[in-house]
């Protein structure tokens, strides 16, 4: 006969906690023993003292006329804390973990019988004891009260859980579960004795809980031991706040257990509906969604409207803080969690939904409506009178499955303008100040989708957002790369920025052939392994000069360095461990200090602003945007030093040829005019043999002298 703890506790509680009148004890130093329950033992208790480092196996051999009750216990201070292990009238094996002992006795029977029950015990290593220690204190961190163990001997394992924070007793909720979806049996004292069965046990306002897992009754675990069991206590609420219709123009929804307790096995449904608004023919109604979320395995957030349906999970994002625009229809939200206990921000979301009215001329693109696979260039003109303007582009991999470079820049950005780029590897946000200079980032090959979102939330100035998306091969770290620099700022980054860089050494030689100009490098972002990885800046060519301008490591932002002449070297070195974001540099040639009448500074804002249509797909020259990249960003746009010199030599040769031809043409023209004049004097002989001939040009006020080559 097998009786569980829950069925026998009420009638045995007095016996269990009473002091035994007679005890036959095996001390903790005894490693094994065996004995019959004869008349010398009679109905006394048999105690097998606990071993601190080993478990104990107890084997009982009994008969149908005998009932033997078995308990385990542990020492809590001066008290023995006992719990019923089971009752048997047959052959059965029990296991106690380290620090647990056994107490058992025969309740009735003839001690003179020829078929006496008997017992045998022996010590085993802790990992073979199947059941983990009985008493566990549970707080705000998830604790593993039972490790996964494998053994040919299975048993029912009892546990006692007590609150770690004694000042919170009665004000928290206890969660007990196993990831293997087994059935747990628990009892706890509140006003009366209560019991719970299930794969997840939830005990509100708990004080202490005792529960048992009877692995002998779980066929799927026969012969393989026990699955893991976890517990945690929390003061967070796991209720789903349903929103059906809002009378306000905005609502806020957050995940159950927000912000740091992931409620297990939840399925919450929300529906957001706003009262209809009257809009004029030049206006449209929309919903603006702002979301702050972190992903977790098995957790999904599903959004559905009339024109959009999207699931947010660990496959498309890791950390997300963005906004997007959807149509005006009701928004259905479904939030699902896994059967998992987790404490932390991961898996949670907080979402704001706002009803807005937008001018039709200020429309751009709704969320998840416009996909881009191949190379993509766009200039978006933002009219000054737009109260709201939101654009979203979805970037998906093409057939080539290459990585992608995204290049972003904004002309005349105003406070509040923002761009976010996110996928399951990155989440980047750029404010108006950052957008005034060029920004570049890399998207890995194979990323299912990435999103680029622009938002403006108040009227202000006419502005232009410039976006370039390119398919590029995996970037590498070159030992030496020459980057030619002019007055248009260029971006140079570490490989795969903002993803972790690769190990090795990179060298960038920034060179400008502009006379009386120097190199300026702005470090907008630098994140390296401190004191292991370095970005060193040298004045001039590092191969010829040891003049170091700066040695940078760790985290740095918004630093600016200048060279004394027209060149600078950036040398990056990394060891083979702990790769970080890397670096993002803006490099430009700037004029040296010159007199005011000759010096000229060319602004990076001097670009063509003739595009007037919002979301235009018109082509233009990338150099007009201020994007000229070194090899990490655009291998096709950077010449080597030899080709650069050859191109300049060819230009100079062309100039000489044009000048020579122009001069010869001028000489011939004026020579002909002189001959014409002399032709009217038939008796005059003209000879150039021994004379220099000079003539005056009325066009350029210059005197040209042709010398006799024979003199």
C-alpha cells in the first residue's frame, strides 16, 4: 500500500512531531547496516542519522500484514524537522539527500513471526541520492530546489519551503514548477490545511509549504531519476489588465509581472479601441505605438490591426525602444509566456498607444508596410509645417544573403528628431544632434528582418533625411588601408560596428592632398575592452613618425583630435577575448588658419536640397550626401594611392594640352591678321628670319612674344 504525504498528514501529524519513546540509532559515521524488526526492536523507532556529504538509501522488506511508516528529517538548530516519506507493506526503496536522516517504525504486527520485516541501508554519493536537501528558503531569486538527476533508483522526494524574507510573510506569492511539466502535490497552512496539485503550484500570501514529488508514479521517469524543480517568491501581480475601449486618446499597457517578474504560462489578450474622430478631407486618423521591450525565449507579443499583423519575439529583436505608426482600426494584442520562472527585465514590455490626426501631406509609411531587399537610396523631405511625421522601412535579406550597410544623415535636423534601427542583434537610437553628422552601421547576413524608423513630433524646420542601404560582403580588419580625405566628412568604423569586432590589427592612413589642410577625427562612439584593446592615433604616417596623439581604450564618446599636417594614422589592435562594439569615427580635412580673404570652410551641409517629394526614390550621387567610406564601409569608393596619383597626373597633363592648344590658336589668329594687313602693301617684304615679333591681344590685355628659334 502506498500513501502520499497529503493523504496521511492530518492523522499522523501528532505522531510525526512527537518525541519517540524508544529509538534504535545508527550514527552518521556508520556507512551501512541491516537488521530484522524483531521483538528487541518491537515498535521502537529506527533512526539513521544524516550524513553531511552523502545521501542514504533505505530498503524495506515487509509483508501485507505489516505497515511501516518512513520519515526523513533534518536538523534545524536544535529541532528535528520531520516529514512523512511514505508508508509501505511491501518491498520498497527510499532515498534521502545529504543532511537528511531516516526515522521509521513498524506500527503493529507479531514480532515473533517467522516472516519478520527487515531493513538495509547504505550511503551513496550526493549526486546519486536523487532527492536534493529537504529544507529550502525561497526569496526573490529563482532557486533550484531539485537538480536534474539520473539514477536507476527513483523515489518520492519531499521538500519544505520557507520564506527568505521573514518581514514579507503573508504578502507574497510562491511559484513552484518543473520545466518537465510534471505533477506536483503541495500542502500549506493558511487558515486551514489546503492542498494543490498541478504542473505549476501558485500559493498566494504564503508562509511555508511542504510538497512531494512521487517519481514512482511517473512512468516517464522510471529508471532515469528526477527532473529539475524551481521556486520563487514575488510581490508582483500576474493579472491581465484587459482594455476594451478607452475614452481617452492614449492608453498604456504592460506585461503581467512588470517590470522584473516573468509570470509563467500566461496568455493575455488586450484590445485597444478609441472613439472615432471626425477628420477633414486633408487629415487622416492613425495610432502611434511606442514600445519598450526585451525578449526572452518562449515569450511573444502579437499585434494585429486592419492592415498590419506582427509577432515580436526573440527571433526579431533582443532589446527594443522605438515607435511606429499603424492604421486607425482596433488594435488586438496577445501576450504569451513560456512555462518558465525568470526574474529580470527580459520578456517584459511596456506599450503606449496614442490616437493622432495627421495631415495627408505629412504621411510617410506605416509600420511593416514597405520592404527593401536590394540596394536602396532615399531622400525624405520633411515639411516644416508637419506636426507629426513617421516613416518605417523594413529591411529583409536578398537572394545573395549578404550583410548590409546602413548609412544615415540628416540635413537641418531639429530637436526631437529621432532615428532607431533594430533587429535581433542591435538596437540603435540617434537623436537630432547625432543625425547632423553621418552615421553608419552593419547588419549581419541572415538576419530575418531589420527596421529603420524616423520620427518627428513637432513642427519646426524644413529638413531632409538621407538613407542609403547597401548589400556588402562581410567586413574585415585590414592591416593597412589608405583612406583619402577631403572636405566632405567620411565615416570609418571597426568591422561589423555596432556588432562585436574581430580579433587582430587594423591600420587606417588618412591622407589629404589639399594644400594647407589638416585632418580632424571625431570619435562619436568607442567601446573597447579596457586595457586590452586599443585605438591609437598618430600625427602623420605611423610608419615614419612616432608622434602619438592619443591612446584610447574602454568607453569613450565625442572626442576630437587634429593632425599638424595633411595626414593622420589610426591603428586598432585587439586580443582574442571579450569583443565589444568597436568604434565609429568621422574624418574630415579642415583648412589651416589663413587670412580671411583666402580661407574657405566647406560645410557638410552644402548639399543639393532640390528634392521636394516626400519619400522620393530619385537617384543621386552619394558624394553629395557626405558619404565616402574606407574599406570597412564601401570598398568600391576608395582608390589606392597609386590610382589617386595617376588620376591627378592625367588631369594635369590634360590641362597642359588644353593650354597649349589655346595658345597656338591665339598666335595663329593674330598672325593671320598681321599677314592680312601686310598683304595690302605689295612692295613690302616680311621676314621673320632675324627679328622678334610682338603683338598685343585686345582680349586678355597681354603681350605675346614669339622668339626666333634660330637665334
